[in-house]
């Protein structure tokens, strides 16, 4: 995904523990929200300027499908994330 001249990667997907959001666009703030399949918010946070990675701990969450929403400068991208059993 291209974000204001930078790239965003989300890996590994599927995951059993930690999901990483990596961006090369260090000069941008990024907000993220992770929803479960029922639309309930399970994680929310930000990546401040100057930081390239955010690590989301999904280890305590149930296996299933989640939806990750990423916002940068008012633009929103959505991803399907699969949380697998260990």
C-alpha cells in the first residue's frame, strides 16, 4: 500500500501472535484500529512520526478474521487479517 510516497506492509498474515505494521514513511503519523468479525474494536493506537514499525499483540485474541483500518492524512485503508491458533 502506498501512503504519501511511502509504503506500508502488514505481516505475517495469517498470524498466531504478533502482527507488524511497517512503513517507510517516517514523517507521517498513522492511526490504526483493529476490529473483530462482529465490528467490535479490539485494538486502537497510533504510530508517531519517526517510528517505522508497530507491533500488535494478537496472542490473547481468539482465532478468526479481523479487520485492520489504517488512516494517514484522512485517507483510510482496510485489510483483512487472519488470526490463527498457535
